[in-house]
C-alpha cells in the first residue's frame, strides 16, 4: 500500500526556498534573453545592492513573522528616525560612538514595540502607531531639514566595494547566513519558531512567548539600524522622509520568500531570497521602461501569486 500519510507527504514535498530559487534562476535566464544588458556584471552589482538594502530589513522582518506576529508597519519610519540619530551622533561624537548610539536606540525601540504588542495583542495597530511616533521623532530631531555628515569612515562604509562587491551586499550575505543558523540551531531561534507555531501550546509548555516577541522586534530594529547606517553613509545625509513607502517592499520579500504568514515556519534565508527575486524583477522592469504604477502592480501581483501558491501547497500537505 502506498504511504500517503501527512508525514510522508511532507517528506516528498519540495521546500519553499527551492521554489523561490527556481523562480530566481528562471527570471534571470528569461530577462537576460529579452534584455541583454540585464545580465551584465555591472547591472548584477546594481541588483545585488538594491536587494541588500531591502533584504537586510526583510531578514529582520522574518523574525517577526516566524514568531507569529504577522509583520511590522513601522520599519520604514524607524529607519528614518535611526538615520537621523546616526547622522546627528556622528556629527557630534564621531563614527564609532554614533554607530553605538544608533544600535542602542534601535534595541530600545525594538523592546518598546515587542513589550507593547505583548500588552495590546495586535501587531498591526501597535506598529502603525509606532510608525507615526518614529516619523514624528525623525522630523523633530532633524528640524525637518537634511542632516549632513562629513566622515571618511562612513563614506568608505557606504561606498566601498571589497573584492568588487558593495559592502552592503557583504553585510546582507553574512546576516542571511547568521540568521539562518540562529533560527535552525540556537535556542532563541527554536523559541521563535515554537511560539509562532502555537502560542497557547508554547505557553502551556513553559516557553516565554513574550520574550519571543521582544526578541523578534529587536532583531527587526537592528536590521533597520544596519540599513539606515549604510544608507546615510552612502549619501552622507539623513532626513525625516527617508524610506517612505518601503514597508511594503520589506513585507513583500518575506511573503514572496514563502515564510508562513501565520508563523512557526520559515527561515530568514527565505526572506533574503524573496528580496533578491523582487530586486531582479524591479530591475528588469526599469530597464524596459515600465512606469512606476505598472511596476507596483506587477510586484503586488507577484506577492498575491506567491502567497496564494504557498497557501495551496500547505493545504495539500495537511
């Protein structure tokens, strides 16, 4: 008799990240044939840099989703606030102290969001409120004007290309690998997964679900801080309206990467792959003159298609 048990079905199923990798390869090959300039080395560096900035935050966002807290609507606003903090701190204290101050503020912001969600119980409403707070603080601290920095160290960090690859991309790769190992091997990673899979069971088992929520939002905030530091270092300036409208990009990378929206399944590596796929698609559309509205429509359709496809695959495995 053929074994059709759920466990057997899971063993035969193709991991979600494999489907995403297949989509990346297919898009690269097809786009390279249609648009020869797409597959050039210089254009690949442009794509990798774009994927890195979105992907670093998407990796942090994946912790939020895996822990069962859906996603955060405050990442872009927090990025603007941390960018202003970094620019001001570098100007007054120097690069090293500015970096430390930015990371400290990021950790505190993550803890504040995680603890608030533990009380309120609704991550969407809570992070939406925090988004307004962070954007207001960015405007307040910057005086609603551009904050410029003059730091050779920051400029080297933002524009450097070790071995020909942008520093942002090296950070993206390292963060993706470390995050994957954390989720798969570390105790905190297992806490996030178990808390997201079934919070009631996790609580009954003595697990600290509130801690999982706080850790997830601290991880997101640190990812946002890294992105803000790289962006300010690259352009030597910060302002309160930085990253406006980017929240959808971060969430889209998580969903396209195949991380289960209900929590308890997935890996930060999937969010990184999702960011790469979206960056490839965006670049291809830019090279072919797609309007901004059409590009948004296509990316939104990709998110719907990926989410629906992964949901149907999951139902077949139950």
